[in-house]
C-alpha cells in the first residue's frame, strides 16, 4: 500500500463505483463507504427525494460533509458522480485520498444508464445536455485523479484486480 490514505473511487454515473468498491472491500478487507447510501440513510430520503425537496446544492453540502469524515480512515469510499463539482471536494480528493477515476466513454454510459432516469435525477435530460454534463465533468475528474482506469469492455473483477495491483 502506498500510504495510509483512504481510497476514493470517482467517475461518472454508471462507471461502476459502487460495485467495484464492494469487490475491493472484500479483496482488501477494507470497510466500504458509499456516499450516496450514507446520505440516504442519514436523511431517511432517497436521492431523488432529496433533489426534489432540498435541491442539488443541499445534496452537494452533504456529500462534502460525508467525504470529510473518511479522510485517513483506511476505507474505500465510493462517491457520487457529481462530488467533484465542489472545489473543496476536489481539493480533498486530490490531497487527502488515493483517488481512482473509473473512466468510461459517453456511449458506454448511455448504454449502462438506459432506463435509469428515475433514480438518477441528473440523467433526466435531453441527450445533448447529458453529453455536455459528461464533458464538463471529464475535466474535473482529470484534475483530481491519481490513477485513471478505463472501464469500457472490461469486467468489474478485472478492473478491481487492476486497482489492487496499483496499490
Ligand atoms: C449524481 C450521481 C449519483 C448521485 C446523484 C447525483 C451526479 O451517484 O449522487 O444522483 O451528480 O452525477 P452515482 O454516480 O453513484 O450514480
């Protein structure tokens, strides 16, 4: 292991952060924290409900608070795709985590998220707006990632193994 920092998985919706986080947790025997799940548990609301009633900014604040808790804890943190929209979160990911970007092409994301507009409020948009969101986010993931792993056409076990070999 390079150092004692927690591992953060970042990437667009549908890039596999949650599932790969779980595989890594099992293999490395590290606790796995899913930021979305923690927020849902603590607020007793679904992400969809939070976006509808509290708004995106409120959700972003919660994401930041959650991320902050797991610095130097030796855990794997699966983040939500938009965590990098806040500068403070980007700084934290860059400086205080081993941050791994699960990079996936837009075409692949489109396939994986077909029919998931209901659980992912930010995906409920016309295709050109989805593509713009994707492109805007790419540069933010790039800013904070220590490692980039392409996920297109690869199994989740393969990806997890590649991450383990990196660490
Ligand atoms: C979001 C991604 C979602 C969830 C919320 C907002 C985003 O997480 O946090 O719907 O802004 O990209 P996943 O990346 O796990 O889908």
